C-alpha cells in the first residue's frame, strides 16, 4: 500500500508471483476510504424530492 503510485517494476513483480498481490495506490486507497467511510466526514447532504403519485389516488 502506498499513498503515491507504484513503480513499473513493483507492478511487474506483483503480476509475476503466483500468490495474489493487490497493490493499493493512493487513488484506490482514497476511493476505498470514501466508499467505506474510513477517515471521512459528511459535509453536506442533499435531499432529492419527487412527487408521490400514489398519494393523490
């Protein structure tokens, strides 16, 4: 895992070993943190409202 990027050599090595190696770079780490709510805070919530057509029947 790195907050930066992996060198081509590191990527080639991870691809060449028989065991599964997942390289988590800064972009992937950020996405995972946001998706799972780790180290994040909700700043604003937006409500999207639509008409409930069943209400008028």
